[in-house]
C-alpha cells in the first residue's frame, strides 16, 4: 500500500468526536464517497492517510467512517488501525455486475481463450466515456498483464475501448473525446482525432482492435466487442500480453480468435450482431 513517510500509523480513530449532525446532506454524502474512492485506490489506509488524501479534518473523516462502518460499507482492523472497504460495498458493487449475465457467460470462454493463446483474458464495459474492467482470467506466464476488476482507463488507448468506440457514431465518439481528451501515455498513443477515426475504421472492418503499446510500453492487446439482443456493443473481450510474445505474426492469428470468442459470448447471452 503506498504511503508517505510523514504518516504515523499510531491510531485509526480520534479520541473524541460525535456523530455528524443532520443537515448538509449533500456535502456529507460527497465526502463519504470521496473516502470510499480513496479506500478503493489504497485497498486499506489509516485515518491520517484518508484524511490527508481527501482534504478532510481527521474528526470529520472519522465520523463519516464510523457511520459507514455501521452500515457495513467500510471495516476497521484494530490490529493495523487500517480502514478498508466493507462487505456491503462489495455487495452493492456486485449488484451492478448482476444487471447483465455477460460476466457469467464469459468466464468459461475467457478461460478457453487464455489457454489457447497463453495470454491474460479480460472483460470490460464502457462507463461515462471510460473503459472499466469487470473480469479477468490470468495467464500462467510469469510476465503478464493485470487489470483488477474496477480498473478504469481511457478508451482511445485501450484495445477494448477502441473496439467499443468503433461501434459508435462519429458524433458520439467526438463527444467522448471532448470530455476525456486524448492524453498521451506512450509514443504510440493516438493523440489525433483523425488518426483515431482511421484506426476505428480499420477496427470495424476487421472486427477486432489493437492496442499497440498505446497505454503501456512493452504490452499489446487485442479486443473485440460483445453485443446484446438489440445489436448494441455492451462489452468487450481482450487478451493482453508482453510485445515479445504478442508479435506481429501472433496478432494476425489471435485477432480472429478473439473476434470468434466475442461472437460466442454474444450468442451465449442471446445477443446478435447486425
């Protein structure tokens, strides 16, 4: 867990402090969600760390944490004096995934894809102009890609992101780019709207997208969209691995395999493509 040297993990709760009084509901909710977001990024943290990251007074952070603890949204470990995400937050988050059966239907096919290619298989969806990973089957290789569930990323630099963008109208893609921009992560990242649209046209024509070290140097990704019964791309499946294994020759072989796996998942959930 990343920490700073100035943090002193001497306690997890202040000695005093009463429950937050009624009123200011929106501000209190906003602060509580900020604490949950910080815990998501840290996995766990002391009161001092959380107050520092959110810009709150420790007493305010403590009252909010205690309130969320009563509802099971966060948990407190006496031994380490650390706060962490609670079981109720997990339950609520899991209900989102249950909105679709794509995760359950994808798991066996993701495992097949991982075994066939030797690379990590990923499942992701688009939320608010970002790609969000919701499931993964890791390769047995020592060097591998790792995107824990909940990981977010820019769509223009992601294989799954570009696979999903390729199914949108030009205006919709432009709106996402205006909101999220085209930040550069590596020398290979696409930072031009016209270059992006040309890439999306190629993706649409062949049925699968390539992340050619566009997010991380040394890592490549192949992805294809998954469709629902309304012919809408609702998710994407990909394989990710180091460029030394994901060579140009391998891309030509694995790309169609990823596309076929996406089509099988589409069929498994009762979806259809065009």
